[in-house]
């Protein structure tokens, strides 16, 4: 069993506190108890309740720490920050699709030290601390052991679909071709946080994400690294250290193969 630190216990307790409310609100959406006209407002209130509860609890436990929400870019050296994503997979939640998450990460000097991704539907906690490995609940997790692209499961997450051929999105065409040539299955699940968690636990083999802000990446970088995987841009720079839009995640062997193919000039 994992040896959870006091810091992780603070995060777990804060997340457990919001579970009942988020499941109740999701049940109302799922059972169409909220009218379509008021649905967006209802989900916004849900997100606000989660955020308020988490921020109150986390602030009480570490009053001097800063807090980053959404695309907040505040940074002060030698200061700890909570990075909170209160409803990752909001579009899924809005449509009654049971695939969304809440994430909390801890940052110090531009480095992620701890991270937790909580899937309330499946009651699954994915978490990691620097140098201590990655876990799903109390089970150690590792990235996929596949060493060939054939028959892998690819996952693509892109929040801002664009037709701009000059952007890095032209790599999506290469990914689709790579998937076809390698007899891979490609899926889009609608929650970047859970895609990070599923990559770290070996449920998917390769992950491609585009247009995530740094705070959304925060929950995945350490989890994947501690599970033995890589999450980088196309120049092999760690995701949390780059401003690149397009990122690739996989185990070391597949990661090297994919970047070689994606960087190949036709």
C-alpha cells in the first residue's frame, strides 16, 4: 500500500468533501432534471461550489500558499502554489457523460511536487509525489509496456479545434496516418486529466494533447513521469517547461518512436 504524506491527506480530504455534491448534481443533469435552458448556469454553479470548497480547505491547511485557477500565471520564486482544476471534462458533465475529474497539484519554483487526479464516478484517486512513484488508490501504477506501435491505443485531446494549417495541428493528420499504418485504435475521451491518469496507469498507450494551458498540464506531468513515462513537446522538452501547444505522452520506447515519425519531414 502507498504511504501517503500529510500533504496528500489534506488534498484527499478536501476532494472527498465535494464528492457527494458533485455526484448529486451530475445525477440531476444525467436524469434531465435540469432544463436545457438553465443547464449551463447549473453546471457553472456546480463548478463554483467545488472550487469554493476546495479553496477554503486548502487555504486553511496552508494559509501562506498561493492558488492558481484556470489560466492564472502568477509566479513568485520560493513560494508554494495550489493548482486547482475544479471540473476537468466540463463538456462531458454538461451532457451527462460520466467522464470528468477534479485535480489538485502543488507547485514550488516552477516544479510540480505533488499531484492528485480524482475520478468521482469511479471513486478513483490517481496521485504522485516527486520521487515516490504513481498510484491509483493504493495500487502502484506504471505506463504501458508495449514497445511497438502496432495495436496501441492512441488518445487525442484538443480543446480548440482549428483549421489553421500553419499551426501544430497539422500533426493530427500525421497521427491519424500513423494510427492507420500501425493498426492502432484512436479515442477522444473529453477529459485531459483522466487521459493523463489513464496513460500513467497503462490503460492507453499514447497520448496527444493540444492547446492546454500550463495549469491543466500540471496534474499530468509528475503523474506520468513517476509512472515511468514521458510527456514532452516535439523537441523532447518536458511539457511543464515549454510553451508549445502540442504534446506527446507515452512510455520511453513508444515516445521515441512517435517523435521520430512526427518530426520526419516528408
